[in-house]
């Protein structure tokens, strides 16, 4: 855990969240979904001190469609997904997707191209392609 925190601090200092690239077609697909009336929420488990940088990164990439929700205290992404009564949850972390899927809170999409992250994980769909995300949400898959 200590090594992970050190890496996060180095990453934060060297690059900052606002310099992370947006996945190919993410903006196009999210914009399309919003235009069709889907509510878009960004839920993150980043530390409170990262809130301004996270918001700035979303703004710089034109990805602000609604509230940005932060897991604080003991709250988890599963808790927030349940409170919001989400239809879909897209996440790149198996540890976040699995409880949501196990509790049948909503349809889950694990967004990853890393095979090892799919092990010991429960999810409804997996992809690393935003066009595929669109098809899943629009019921075309």
C-alpha cells in the first residue's frame, strides 16, 4: 500500500490528472449518449485533494455533463450507483465493478484491455472500445 501511495504522489507531481489522454472516441460517444437524453455522472474514488485537478481535466477535455461524485468516508462506487439508481456503470477497475455486479445494482461494463484484470471479477460486459459501449447502452448488443 505504501508503494502505491508513493507512485500516486509521483504521478500526481509529474503529470497531474489533467494531462491524461481521453480514450479514443470517448468524447464522441459520451456526447452522443448525452444528446439522446442519458444522464452522465462521473464517479471517482480519488482523494479529496484531487478534486480540483480531476474537475479541470474533465473541463479541458469537454467531458463535463453533470455532477462529479466522489467516494468519501466509507462510501463506495456501489453505494453511489445504488443511490442514483444507475442503469449502467462503466469502470476500468474490477474492484469497483464486481460489487456493483454481485449486488445486481445495474448493468456493469468493465472497460479494459488488460486480461489479468478480468480474473476473479464479475461484470456483464467487457470492452476497450467506446463504440462497443455505445452499442451495449443502446441495446444493440
